[in-house]
């Protein structure tokens, strides 16, 4: 009997704790506690992924490319750090004044012999 108590000390401890908690608080409390812990364990990674996605899209929208020299900037300045061109005027002209036919690339197929 003494060997059984030494080998199963954790099992005995946890079973005694459960035997004390369930009559005092009830099964509903224990089930809701366990379900809330599991819910938190599943929702925290989803919340972190959502925050990373929002942050990535925020910084992606701030990136601008200079059409004069092709340099990439984070959008903190109004002028290109490489060539000095005005980034705001270039991006506004390109967004509103381009016709769809100018934006598409025509590709002609050729047969290779």
C-alpha cells in the first residue's frame, strides 16, 4: 500500500483536489473554467495573427515607389531620398490620370523554331 501511494502521489493529489472543488463550486464551474481556458488558448494565436496581418497591411499601404528613379520609401517623406522627385504628385498623377489601356501590357505570342 505504501508503494502505491508513492507511485501515484500526483494522481492522488489531483483527485483529492477535484473531490473537494466539485462539491463546493459545482460541476458547472469546473466545466466553464476548463472551457474558458481552452477558449483562451485557441483565441490568443488567432488574435496575434490578426494583429500581424493588420500591421503588415498598414506598412504595405505606406510603401511608395518613385517613378522617376525606382527607389522605394516608407512614405515618411514627401520627396524621394534618392533623386529628390516629389512622391505625392507622382502617385496622384499615376492613380487618376492613367487610362486602363495605358496600364495593361500587350503581349504578342511568337512561335519559337
